[in-house]
C-alpha cells in the first residue's frame, strides 16, 4: 500500500503542474538525500512538473539547490525569499527589502542568543546560521518538546513569528511564511490564475511548520513520519504515505507521474 487510509485518484492529480515540497525529513531520510528520491525529482522534472522546494533551510543551501537540482525555484528560510534562475543568473526575490530583513535578523539573533544563555535546556543556534539572510534557527535535537514549546512561546511574546520543524525552531521578524511566498511565486513568477491553483498544485511535507501549506494546497501529502504530530496541526495533509520521508516522497512522485501519464495531453489544463 502506498498510502495510509484514503489514496488520491488520477482525477485528483492529473493537472498537477507545480509540486511544492518540504526538504528536511520529507525529501531527506535521516538527513541524507537517497538516490531513489533524487531520481524521483528527475522523473518529475522530465515529465514537465515544476518542483519548488519550500524549506526552513538557509539561503546558502537554497543557492546550491537551485543551481544543482532539477527544480524550478526554491523558497527558503520559511518564506523570507525565493531564489530562481533568470537569464542564466541566480536571482533572489526577498519578501521585503533584503537590507531591512538582514537588519531585523541581526537584532533578533542577539535577542534569541540572550534567551538561550538563560535556558537550562541544550538549545544551540544552528551551525548554518551564518548562511541565513533573514531567519534565526535554533537546533532542538534532544530537547523535550515541552521545553521547545516554552522557548517558542517566549520568542512569540516579542511579536516574532515561530515555526517548529522536526529539527529547528525557525523564528523571524516579518509577516511572511511558506504559504505567503508560495502564493506570491505562483502569481508573480509563474503567472498562474488563482482559480486554477487547486488543480495545478500539490505539496508534500512532514512537520508542524508545513501546516500553512497543508491549509493552502488542496492536493496535500504528508510522509509517514508526520503521523505522531498530526493531532498538533491546524491544517492536515489530505493523504499520508505508508513509507517515511524520502521513500514516501518516491511513492507520491510515482502516483503523480501515473496520473500525468494516464491523462491525454489534450485533457490537461496546462501542457508542459
Ligand atoms: Mg521537514
């Protein structure tokens, strides 16, 4: 069985042209990108599906991904920017002015560091913080979830936004999230008519910080490792794969490709 519970039909998925996907513990499996998962990305690319990773990951990572992976664009640092190629050049589109975001980040980083210094738990600023342009990331590995919640609430009290993934607290000053930047990208970069978004898009995720996308994208998938936190989500995925992480993504990609293959080109809403 590819899915736990209900499975999508070809009719649900036959017009999907844009696949948004989380990276950590969705594409990656225990931190690594498995060969079959990377092959699935290429298979989707070759079928004419535009892949857009939407991650809390750093600008440094996103810059690499947009150069090296078969993706149309990347949304990074939880929506602080999108990065794509234009006329052969890698271009960053910041949610707001890039200099303003960097200034806010410096102040927020100092405040979060001061909070961590007072915390009895083993939180650390993420090792890739120097490669972030807007976000502050805190490693939560090995820390009890109760302590993660306490720290998240303390940061929220300042008016900052907090998103909790399987590996980080990501926090920032600004009114964006994964969904907001995805909406902007579809409208501005790809020129997609909002009416067609429900049938043209799909999303795969694994964690609490993916909830805004589960609430936005109708064709939404979780990979199996999402099951323990389903009850914490304000918006849940419509379908959940039987396999975890990158292996679940492989199965989801196969279903998308099957739906595309079984649909006559003339019946597709948009052709590649
Ligand atoms: Mg994740």
